[in-house]
C-alpha cells in the first residue's frame, strides 16, 4: 500500500507543477514526473506475480508479469519524444518572448498579433 | 495473390512506407528528391484507395477481419479488427488527406511536411483497426506528436504556443488514459477489447466502480482530442495558426477519428451507454455555444476553427445518442450512420473552406473579417483569371449553411430528423441559424463595401501554384457529388456500418419535402436577421465580450478535471 501512496504523491507533485507553476520548463518537468508515476505503477502491478526475471527455465518460479514492462518501454519512448518536442517548443517560445512565464508569453504573443 | 486479410493493413502500412521514402528524399537534392517525395506521397495517399476499393464489397456485406498481429496469443499480442467502421474511418482520412497534401505542395519546402503528414495519416489508419486498448494509446500519441509538429510548422509564435498547449493538455490526458488501461489490466489481465469485456462480465457487478472509473478516464482522455466543450480550449489556436492544409486535416479528420475509435471502447461496459448519453448532451450544447463564439470572431481562420467545434458538436450529439441507444441496435446504427455522414460531409466542406479562405488571406495579406473586403477582385487582379477560390468558397458556404442540394443540408437534416422531439434538436437548429449568420459575415470579405476602405492592390511577387487550384477543385467536386448523391451515400454508410442491412430510413424524398424546404427558408432568413442584428452596436459589444473572454493555460486543465469528474460521476450514479 505504501508504494501506491508514494506513486500517488509523485503523480500529485508532477500534476501540481503542470497546473500551478508558471514556468514552462517546470510544466514540462511536471509532465515527465506524471509519466514516471504511471510507469512505476505499471511496473509495480507486474511485480504482483513475483520478482524473478521472466525467463522461463526449470526451477524459475514467481516471475514478474512481463506485459506491463513491455507496455511501459513503449510509454517511456513516447514520453521521451514528448519531452524533447515540448522543450523544443519552449525554446522557440523563449526566443520570441524572452520569458519562460506562461502568462507573459501569452501576453507578448497576443500583443504581437493584435 | 494478396488476400483481403493482408490488404486491411495497407491503409496503415502504405503511408508509413511513404513516410520512410519521404525521409530519404530529405537527404537527396534537386529533382530526384522532388520526384521521390511525390512518389512517397502517392504511395501513402493514393495507393490506399485501391486497397479500400478492393475491400469495399466484402465490408459492405459485413465482413469482419480480426486477429492478433504476428499470430501471438490473444492475451499477449496486439489485437486488430477491420470492419465497416474501420473502412469508413479510412475513407474519411484519405479523402481529405490527399487534397490537403496536394494543396501543401504549393509551399516552397515540403520535405519536412510530407513525412510527418504521412505518419499522421498512418496513425489514423492504424487507429481505425485498433482492438487493443494500449495500441489505441500508441496510435493517439503518434497522431498527436505528428500534429503538434505540423501545427508548429507554420513557424508563427502563436503557433508555437498553440502547439505547446495542445501537447501539454493531450499528453497529460494520455497519462490518465494509461491509468484507465491500468485499471482494466488489473481487473482482467487483458488489453484487447473483447477480452476485457469478457473478463469484466465474469466479475461481480462487471468490475464495479473500478471498471467504471477506468472507462471514464479513457473516455475523458479521448474526448480532449475530440474538443467537445468544455474540453475544447486547445483547438481554436491550433487550427487557426496551423498551415492551411494541416488545419483542413485537423478539422476534417483528426478530431473525428478518436471519437469513432472510442465507440468500440465504450462498448466494453454497460455503463458506456451513460457516457454516450452525457457526451450527446455536451455535443448539443457545444454545437450552439461554439457557433455563437464563431460569430464573434474577427480572424477568418479562427471563425472556421470555432465552426469546426460547433460541427463536432453535431457529430458528438448523434454519436452520443447512438451509443446511448446501443451500437448493436438498429436505432444506434442509424444514428451512428448519421453521425458518420455528417463527419464525412463536414470534412469535405470545412477542408474546402480552410483552403479557399486560407489562400485568400495569404494572397491579400489580411485575416481580419472587419477589414478585408473585395477579395474576389483582388484575386482576379493577381492572376486568378478563371475564378476558382471564390466558387470553391461558395460551395463550402452553401454546404455549411445547409442549403439544398448541398451535402451539409442532407447530413444536418438526417440528424435533425432522427433527433426530432428531443431538446438537443432545438440546440442544433439554433446552432444552424447562428452558423448562417457567422458565414454571411465571413463571406463579406469577398465583396466590396463602401464603408470599409478597399485594400491597396499591389501585384504579388509569386503566382499561386496550380496545386492550390487542383486541391480546391477536387474538394469542390467531392462536396457537389456528395450533395447530389448524398441520400445514396448516407444509405451506403448505413449499410457498411450495419453489415449489409438496409436499415437507413430516409430516401431523397424524405429530405426534399415542402415543409422541410419552408423550414430551410425560415432558418436562412433567421440567420440573415441575426447577421444584421450582429452589426448593431449593442450586439456587437456583446460579441466583443464573448471574443475577449479570459482564457488561460490553466483553464484547459481545470476544464479537463471537471469534464473527467462529471463523466465518472454520471457513469457511476446514472
């Protein structure tokens, strides 16, 4: 149970960063943290059936469920792509508005276009 | 000999092969690079039509191709299912993607655009045959990543912010989607829709609250992509600031594909019907409110973007009613056919409007509805000796205003006839009236106005590329043909969705009745009246306040949280 509480805490930390923090880089960090929280949750789920590596050989018992691990490998790759793309966009926004504050960026873009 | 069981992968694989070839073209120079890029585009966007043509007959008679990729065990491998709805989603995707890609060839540098566009199209093809909940997540993410880049590719500062907001809200929503996947996997140990449904049916109370909340999380995450109110905040900027070809595909295809893919997911649980009911209500309200907001806009593309939200409201309203009635019941299938009919017809006329209005704004260098006038003359003076853009706009205009015999009239009428007597229909009719007013306002940009100074006519350095005209003519023909043969097309969509059954209740005579035509005249007059009213000072002031209503990044997440909580509560306590 304690593991799940910690994962929930981790998720809340990331979600707090996305919603409350005004710095766009911290928002991207928040996205990375909530991604990590869900990855750990799946890995924890996979370990319910055991902790041994899922290489079926005589004498090997209580192996982890490999499917959540396989799923999370995909999710991690997607998460890395999203973080890289988000940081690229942050860089472009910064070069235009010389600020990382989301409201300031929005205001400057609004002023430019109107 | 290629079997149908192989052909079903063509709509996903051919665009991917094309994307690989287009990436290779980036490393080459000169004409070789250009030829390879065009070959890649044709491979990814033209060849799939042949596959769909070959699959048409079997799909029409209810053939369903299902299995596990690589012949793995059902619980381990990725399940797929190609049926009528898959065929239709692919048809929708390719019929709009092809003219959009042709239009984009007018840009100077398409070497980055083509591979990304093909990857996005491949994701639509893959999503159409998803029968595995994790694979749906992957398809949504691939489609999302390609579209974030394509939105930002217009290189405007506003486009970067729109893309960033779109990315952050979608990616965060997909984390909730994964929580939903976790819930189902924990309950059933399965990922394929059929296995999850079977596993849940063996559990007491179908998995109880945990299953319902898992489904609500998945539904909420997908609905973000569909942009139903209140989860629409990312869309207006993304669609308004993207390159025109991308706007056409975003509005025509990408906001609808996840909705139809979701119809299989909500079937997993009986409480999925409640989710459909709530979404149907949200769709009706969305159709009206978004139409009102579109009337208040002064940017030509932003008006079109809000109009897209309004029309997705129509589609979601019919879709929600179909899910609520049960997608396996005749009533549900007919409503789903009407929803799909409007999805296809809207994709055609909105794509056409985005392209024609987009090129007008580009050529005149003005996007302001209140300041741009006399665009027809401007286009003529700048080389469009045979008018294409204005007639194309007119076809889109008549279609979106639902005037007979254009396609919008048929699809909106079929939804209205099916929902007659429900309060949602009142909202949809009101939305139609406001849409007419908004598009009369937009159409003013093409005509001179004695109260607005005419723009200075300066000859442009470059002439408009032929691909711009070809794409507009292509979409105009689709709009005209789908208007003339609309009753037959809607009947065919219904047959494909119902596995060959002739359930569609309407013929051409059902639409062209005297009371029906009188209603259309009345609604058009009401739309014109509203347009006249919108020019008065007091109404103009109200519209200005609607346009300048406060919007923030955090608001997107608040709306998502509220939407998610409302969906879960409705499904639990309904």
